[in-house]
């Protein structure tokens, strides 16, 4: 192998290693910022990661909203008509939040399997419903 070939081989290998490292770092960054959506049924079946941010959506169960009068903590239950998830949230809820309406909560499931929401997103119009809940509701109506 001539010195020119060795130099080209070295440059090619270093370039390949550099590109490999760049791709690895990019994939790692994308993986840590992913926000997956789960249904209450998947949360109840323990198919969700613990201490990792994800979204869960469903309908706010009527009569389930409990506010703490001493601070901003509140607890409410969402359902997909198969399973329920109790959500704890500290903060001011969106104006459109109410019982019987669809919401999406973003947060983490802790070691005690309690969902602690960092953000609650309420429906944006009269027809909004998370797709999974819409399918569950349609299936429930078809059974009747």
C-alpha cells in the first residue's frame, strides 16, 4: 500500500467514525425528547414507562374533579370507557377544562403508579376527542 493510499484510507475511516458518532448523538437526542401518547387502558395495563414523560388522553369522568382549597393541587380521573387513570395536577387548568370533556395530560407516572401532570391540554372545539377514546366510544355504542 502506498503512502497516498494509507492517507486516503485514514481520512475515510476518520470521516466514517465522525459521521457514526454524529448519527448516534442525533438519535440519542431525538429519543430523549420523544413524547408518546397512551390511552388510560395502556396505563392501567402497565404498558407505559415510569418516570418518563408521556401523554395520556381521555374524557374527564363526571364527579371526579377534587380541588384542594389550600393550594393549587387537584385530582381528577380520565377514562377511555375501558379503564380509568387518576391524574394529579398542580396549577391553573385551561378555561375549556370541564367534566365530561376530552383532555390530554402530559406528565410522568411515578413509582406509586400515580400520574403527575405537568401540563393539561383541553379540547379546542365541540368535536374534539382523542382518537383512541373515539374508537372506544364507537365500539361501546356498537355493543348496545
